C-alpha cells in the first residue's frame, strides 16, 4: 500500500511516499528556517504563507522521486495537529482536496504519534512494547508504546520543551534559530564540565521534566559573567545538563515498566551528545536502543505516512468537514 504523507505543522513543508508503513520511496522536506532565522523563532503568519508557496512543488517532487505514479497512491496521510493552526490548515486542506480528487481516503495523523513512528522507517525497528522519549521543539514527553495505535503518556515537561530550551538559550547568546544545531556545533569546542548547570527533576521518580529553571540558570550566568569569551563552555554545559536529564528519565521510565526497548525521537534526537549518552546508559542496563537517522528526527512527512498506514488499517478515515487542532488531543 502506497501512502502519500503531508506535513506542515510548523516550519517544514514536507511530502513523502511510504510503502507498507515502512519503506520510504521518497521524502522531501522544504525548510523555512532561513525565513524565521532573523526573528529567533517561528513567525506563524510567515510559516503559513511559505507552506502555501511550497506545497505543490514539494508534493510533485515527492511523487517524481518515488517513481510511483499518482494513480498508484492508495491514501493520503496528513498532520491534523498539534501545531500552528494556519500552518496545519495549508497541509490539511490540500491533502483533503487532493485525496478527494484522486478518490482515495485521507487519514488525519497526530504529529506526536508521527514522531513516535519515525523508528519504523529504519530497518532495525523495535517490537512492542517500547518506551519512547519524544523531544522536539514543541513537546517533550515519555510514552509507553504498546501498538501502532496505542500509547500512554508517562510524563512530560511542565514548562518548556527540550528543543524550545535549546532555541531560547541560543537566542540569548545571539546564535539564531533553530538553536539546537548551532548549540551542538559550538559545544564541540567547549568543556561540558567547566560550568555546572542544574539537572532539574533528577531526584523525582516520575517521568516529568522541567527546563525553565535550567534556562534561567543560563540567563543568570550570562548576566553575571563576561560571557562572550565563554560561549562554547556555556552551551556545552547546558547541552550536557539537558542530555543528562533526558537520558536518566528515559532509562528510569523503561526500568519502571520492565521494558527492554527504548527509543528517542523528535528534532532533539538528532543531537549526537544525547544519542551517545542514551546508548551508553542503555548498554549498562542491557536495553536495546532505537533512534532514527537524523533525517527522520526532525519534522518530515515519511513518519506521517507511516503512521497513517496503521490508522487506515484500523479504519480511521477523515471526512471533508474534519478540521485541524492546535493542542495535544486526548484520544
Ligand atoms: O521535531 P522538530 O523538527 O519540530 C517540532 O515538532 O517541534 O524539532 C525541532 C527542534 C528545535 O527546537 C531544534 O532546535 C531542535 O529540534 N533540534 C536540536 C538539534 N536539531 C534540531 N536540538 C539539539 N540538537 C540538535 N542537533
Ligand atoms: Zn515535530
């Protein structure tokens, strides 16, 4: 079954074709980061306009690269939420109209479940159940995943998402948007142990997170030091603290469920320090680790097509009157 995936929830216009819920035939991502870079964050109105400009071209490219003609597409899967309403509307309206014109079903996909499914795009995919750490710009949470259509939220951030913390710290230091990539790059030149930033919530047995205190600690450091000379050590220390907390919480969550498989997904999962720490800690406890290749960590449409495949099989199809949603929806 060939599924066309469409993703426009934030600042990436993406289309992909995935067969059988796992074989990626094409995946095209048009990033708007250059547009938002001067503002230090995503400007929603600009995002919607850029999606509108890019979507037809991105879709044509995905079809062309896949070698699968339109008449061999079996369904369209599209991100329905959560995300920026205006941005979501572009992809969702386009997908509904496109599916209607081809007379094939359209499936609305939850973006977070999309990220969780990104591990199935790799050849070495986990069996159920597994515990997945989702770390993106909009969300940070730990999920106990028991099937393609069922997962339980074990805990989540009480304030900023991990990616948001990376972006805000980068903004404070004038490193631009998106901050994660810049921080990872500059950290390579720094000493992660020179400045000890707090590791919030490490003493708690639950799977909740909080990153605003850590962000404030970085702000205080900047305000009280001649920081310009010291940026590599600051960002390396910050990255180390985030990676420590995420790794500890993920391992703790897996052990609490006696679950031997763990996954890390979402934009921050591309961070090599985090990947390294999770792999090291998992090896100590004998857990298997599943982290998608960096191309499938950030927003992409292949993960949406993969999720849509399983929802379609479970009978979920959306109608022309269905709408997008901005906030996380309880299923
Ligand atoms: O999953 P994603 O592409 O979009 C959302 O659903 O939010 O995640 C984007 C987030 C941004 O906050 C970005 O700074 C962060 O992922 N990110 C990283 C890295 N690459 C992207 N954070 C840390 N290290 C990275 N290498
Ligand atoms: Zn995302």
